[in-house]
């Protein structure tokens, strides 16, 4: 038993924080992101969100990785945030965040760190259609012909734009397999998820939390909102391709005034 404990403590270093632990894991030879995630019973996306890995498909023995236990995300409060706005970004409820962080009041201040356990994330996803809203934000540009915000010329917009603060979590709208994760010209940091009948593109991300070949569920964290590529401010470009042609994503998503729906009847629109 003692020997087991020593072996265990060699590759773990545990730090106890309010409501959660971070485990510092040292990559062993033969490890990959998938088996490390499996070892800790979490999604590879959670590991990618907590770590800045240069190449998630090529881990080096001896490299250190931070793993949260239980599974969840860290959110640093920004000026202008409220617990309600944070709850909406993670599609959860204010009361769940209060409980998870042992808070007695809704007063929060910039710089404060909140832990958002995975088990409370997505409670307010509107699942009435096959696709869910990937991000809580404001619809800032529709699909179809429009005046391009940078060139000022009429051009075709192949998706919809959803404006949200930088760092807002982006969730996979469908289940499927990641077929692209990286930089792609005007799209900046982009993820492509292929499902049975479509390819969904998520553009202008500030961070990507999936790797090519990863299987994702509806609601898996695929990245964070950013302003990469050709973009005028932090937003998500959300594009759906069916039979090699783009379609209007609004036809596939729940109505835009029901982005966030809690089972107990609380509903909120996409804009403020
Ligand atoms: Zn766009």
C-alpha cells in the first residue's frame, strides 16, 4: 500500500483550492491527451482549456499538465460582469455557481476567480432542436448578402456572427468528430466538426480546446471567443455546411430569443 502511494505521489502534485483541486501531472512516455483525460475521467477539452499546449497531439515525457478535479473551468471576473452574465455564458444558473464557490451573496469583484464545475455547465442549453446555441451572445451579423464590415462592399456572409466578450466559452452545437482545429486565413483560429449530415465551423476563436480526430458531444467545450483572423471585435463566426453548401444556421438553431432556457422556467434572450 505504501509503495503504491509513493509511486502515485511521484507523478502527481496536488494543490487544494476553494471548491476544487488542481493536479499537476507529469506526462509519462507513451501518454497521450486521450489516455490522460481518461485516467482523470474528464474531457480532453478540459485539459486543453487549462493548459497552453503547443501541440496537443505530441506530448513530451516529463512535460507538466494541470488537471482540475472535479472537472470544471476557471472564470476570472471582469469589470461589468454579474453572476447572471457568467451563469448565461456557461449555460448554468446563478444558484449553482453560488453553491459551487461557497458564496453567500451575489456580490463579485473584478479579478475574483470562480470555479464552474462541468456538472453544472449546459443546464440551460436549449435542446429543442438538433443544434444548440454554441455561445451566449448578441447576433451581430446575419447569414447572406450584407455590406462587409471591413471592406464596406456587398458580399456574401457564409454564417452568422454572435458577438460575445473575449474568453466566453464556445460549445459544440452538434455531436461529431473534429476534422479541423487550427489557423485558417480569414477565419483565424477555427474548429470544424463533422457530424452525420453537416460540417459546422467555429471561427475567430482566441483559444481552441479540441484536437483533430477528437469525438465531441453536443455541449463539449471547443474553444473560447476571440478576435483572430479578419474580425472587427470579439465574436464567433458560426457556419453550417450541408451537402457542400452553406445554409442559414438560424433555420437549424432554436429561436434566437430562446438561447438560454433553464428547466425551472427562467428564459433569456440572446441580446441585452
Ligand atoms: Zn462571420
